[in-house]
C-alpha cells in the first residue's frame, strides 16, 4: 500500500506528464494550458507544496513535534474526528495533519492556531507537557519556541501546560519588516501586549495602532489581528492572553 507521500508524488508526476502531452498536442500558435488557466495565487497549495507551506523552517524547535503530535491525536480521537473532517474544519491539509500526528513535521504558529480553533481548545492544549506542581523554573536555554513559516515570528510560552488556566503568558519576537497574521481566538479572548524593543504596528479589525518601546495595549482578540514590524530592527513583545473560560 502506498503512503500518502508516495501517492502525492505519483499524482504530481501524472499531472506533469499530462501537461507535457497536452503541450505537444496543442495546435501551433495556440496558448498552452498554463497560459489559458493561470493558477490563482489565492489557491492553497497541494501535496508536497502544502506540507512545505504549513511546516516550520528546519531550524525551528523540533522537540515540540512529538508533543504536538501526541496531543493532536488524543484531542482528535476524543472528538471522534477523522483526519479528513478535521482538515475541512481547520483548513490545514489532511497530509499535514497526518505528518503532525506522527511527530514528523513541526507546524507553524498559524497552523497550530487553526487546528486549536477547529478543535475548540486553547493554543496551549496542543503543546502541553505534563509535570509536577509547585515552583517551576523554565530556563531560557531549554525553552520551546514556535515559529512562523518564514521564520520571522517566534513565540515562546512562559508558563507550564499541566493544569487548567484562563491566562497564558508569551514572549514574542518579530524580525525587521516582518508580519504575522493571527486568526480570531475563541469569543471573549483578550490580549494585553507590551512592546519592550522596536516599533510595532498592530492591526485589529479595521483599527491600526502604532506602539513604541514601553507602549502597551489591551484588545479583544476574537477578531482577526496583525502584528507588523514597521522598522528594520527586531521587535520584542510580551503578551498576556486571557480566555473567557478556564481552559487546558
């Protein structure tokens, strides 16, 4: 039985051969199939391209991959969802979901948000690792970091994931001229953000706010929002996210 990856390659090879055959058979002077139907830039990528688009860059934290895979498989099973149904609900390809569950792909921040939204769980539920109670010291050198697809946006959780909570605390880094678009969070979610280095443009719905180092903002995060670095230097931010109900 062929794997998903092998089947994808076989389909891609077949499509390529059909394209070459159609080009040979086309009348002289007529536009090629590609020229007649240019691909839409808005269309989501398929197969290998989809995995590449949805995966974090190679230098991202790979230690989280097995943790996310285990949590995703457990949460999906608890809800009785097939990979196909979760793919439709989240907008993340079935192939990518399968690779995440196997711990073979490190998803981007945006992909994790989409999955969490579709499963109706907090972001931290997908990266949770159990641990003991009491004082918890989280060394910077041991931190688990999540990145965007292009590697320009990095998020580090500054809290443990082993108990229910309404509040999450993150350090965010956004490289020069970088941009990160965030999906709407569950209804009632509020973000409290402070910029500690650089200049940030924050877009919330139709509103835009410019924040310099030391500026803070509180906003309703159940709407689409965009973090945008308007300068060449890296922006450092700290974010407190508060959910309407206890989660985790």
